C-alpha cells in the first residue's frame, strides 16, 4: 500500500506537503532560537549548549538533537525527491508548449524550483560554515556559536549568501504553505483568502526574523 501511495501523484504531493510542514515547524523554532543572539554571547551560547542536553537524563547527551537531525534529513530528502519526481511527471505529461498562453503564475510559483535548488545549496554551505566549521571564516570555535555567527556575518559574502537564501525561503514558504493546505484538504473557497494571508504573514515574519541576525551584526548591535 505504501508503494502504491508513493507511486501516485496525490501520494507524492502529500509527502511533499507533510515534509514541508515538518521543516516549517523547525524553521519557526530555529528562528526564535536565532533571535536569542540579541541577548548576548552568554545567553546564546547557553541556549546552544541546552539543545545538546534536552531530555537528560532519560536521553543521553546530544541524542535528542541527533533525533531532530535525522527527522529533518528525512523530511528534506522526501521533500526534494517528491518535488523532483512531480516536476518530471509534469514535463512528461506535456512535453510540447501550450498552444495558448497559460495564466501568468505568481513570482513565487514560477521560482519554486529554483528557490528549492538555492535553499538546498544554502543548507550545505550553512552546515559546513556553522556546524562543522569547514568553510568558516575567522577560525571556527567549537562550543562558541555566538562568536562563529559574528565571524560569518562580518564578511560580505556571508551576508549575501544568507540574505539571498532567506529571500528565497520567504518566497518558497509563501507558495508552499498555501499549496500544502490545498493538498491536505484544508483549503476551500471560504478559507483561501485566510490561508493566503497566513502564508504571506508567515513568510514575512520568518524572512525578517532570520535576516535580523546578519543585520544585527552588520549594524554593530550584535558584536
């Protein structure tokens, strides 16, 4: 049954919607945690340490964090694979161009694929920068995320990469949230306006919340 559901277009759209909502929930929590940087190095570094001790003593050190990582990786892979396969099906279904022009889609809709690619590349860079320190500038300091964040956003390219990715994220959420609601059967004619408003507000808040971190470093509020 699982294989039958996965092979169907509706099944892939459902997987894409559910995995997208899982990632969206993580992004909300992650943004709130990021904003703790405005409370200073002590609070931010303490928060980062707390993430590794969540669930103790029942859970060992970092077990909860690794569990979250595994769920997120599974969600990202499921989302990316279903999006790619749906895209291929769409192309195969109509390999020739439409005789009549299709209704002009929103900017967010037309850039969903490119936005997904940008976000995928950003995730790789972000992990190599602030998790492993492989491409980090200024000397990566294990256990001192506040200093590492300040180092990253003290470079012009760190700011450009992050802000461009967050703008792409906002567009992705704006369309993806509403699309997921339709897929899961939440949408209706009466609810469409409310769902689109919620998608716009959520996209704006998350984009502004994430961009607030590099802006804080650039303006010297966070240093």
